[in-house]
């Protein structure tokens, strides 16, 4: 069976596993092998650096969790959302939706592993131009954004025939 013929559920599960593995391997290598904390910032281009940012919250450091109770609550919220998305993945009817949901689940799990292991999410990649600075992100965040983009594309641009539309077209 090739990936092109895989069920939406299987494709999503494989995408989630691949994102989780790549994200965690990247983080472990940057933190423990390369030692990014002592070497930062690493300038890869005039507009792109590799740094080490410890994000105690969610996107853009919202909902900053400082205390152990806040960290557990944020982790519980993350896992609850991931379970809901996992149920959606289980019911996905197209491979594009399955892939998008799998990317989101893998990214969410990658960041959840960080919260469990470190008490924060490890972020590394920083785009900036002049005084404009984009937030610092990781591979899990990239997968989540791509997954959301795929779901938006599917929702906004792909049309599907519904039984009601078929009946109306025959009249």
C-alpha cells in the first residue's frame, strides 16, 4: 500500500508520528548535542536566526503557565484539544483532511512532550527584518500551521457533492 492510497486515518496517524519524531529529534539535537543555549544566536541569514526560547505559554506566549498547577492545567487543555482533533481524524473522510489533522496532532503532541519534560515548550527559529521580529517557533508549530492551512484549503476551495445538492441538480 502506498501513501497515496492510504486511508485518511492511516495517513493522518503516519503524519502525526513523523511530525512528533522529527520535532523531538530536532529539539533533542539542538539542546543536548549542539548546545544551542550556549551558542545562540546562530545567524543563518540576515533575517533568520536559531535561538533557544523557553515558552511557558501557548502561541505568542499567551496563557503563560508559571506555577506547577498552571502548567498541568495548560497540559490538560492541550491534551483535551488533541484528543478532540484525534477523534476528528478518526472520522476524516478525505486524505487531505487526514493529513492536515495528523500534522496538527503531531505538532500538538510534540509541544506537549516538551511541557512534560521541561515545563515549557522549546522554540528555536526566529525570523526578523529590521525592527520587525516574528515570534520564535519550532517544527511542531510549523506542522500545526501547515495542518491548519490544509484544513482551510479543503474547507474553502474543494467542493464536494452532497445528496441534497445532487437532488436539487436533477430537478
